[in-house]
C-alpha cells in the first residue's frame, strides 16, 4: 500500500514537472499534499535536480537558438524557445528592482522582460520593437517570480505580432502585444554588410 502511494506520487511529481519544470519544492509539496522534505527525497530518488539547476539547464538549451538577441541582452532567464512560435522566460525579482517606499517592482522590469522575450521569438538576425500595447494588471513585489510566455499570434512578411503574458504563480500581472519587425540583416535601412 505504502509502495503504491509512493509510485503514484512519483508519477504525479514527474507529470507536474513536465507541465512546469520551474515549480519549487514548496509548490510541489502543496500540490501533492506532502512535506517539502518528502519532495526533496522524491527528487533525489528520481534523479531530478532542484529548481535552480533545472532552470539553468533549460536556459542553456534555449539560449542556443537565440537569433535576434544575444544571451546577455535577455532580461530574465530564457527557459524555452521555439523560434517563430513561442518562448518562456523567468525573472526572480529583488529589492533593488522596487520603489523604496512601496516595495513594488518598477514597471520597466516587467516591460523589459516582455520586450526582450518578444524579440527573442522572432525568426531573424535583426529585429526591433515597432509598437507595444501593454497592461499592468497588478503590483509585483520583491521576491516574486515572474514567468513570461510569448506567442507569435500573427506574421505578415517581416512583421510579427507577439502576445506576452507574465504571471506570478497563476495570477496574470502583465499583458502586452508587441509588433516586432525583422529588419532582415538591415540596420536603419543600411545593409549590415555595407557598414565596414
């Protein structure tokens, strides 16, 4: 009986991490109604690394496919990327990102994460944001993890419409629609090869 429950819990744990590999031990413990030490033992038994190492592994895999940006230009950690289709990034907020009096994370951090994610999903070497329509849905505080998901919802020639939704756990905190233009190897109308 005990063995059966453990096997079922292990299957559920693996399924939860397949659905969202960035779940913390605390979130997993709540979802499976067990203690955090039990989750840690289960992860150890199954050979599943802690969330920090899972995120680093995902980021290394995703950064390889970047075209429009270089890895250090991303705001947040890129954890999933399918060029021309979708992307996911994670940003852990800190006290230095906040307004001192209110403790609310400054909006430019949410926007920068979303904008860099929208640029990363474009299938081109030179891309710029031409237009952005954004909505900040609720305040974000230091220590909250921002998970941004970008999806290309329309493409016409070199113009992409990218929807980015940022969440803290299951609450939407930011939503933006970005018109991203692939300059096709051109910078400011000048062919990049002619710059030399």
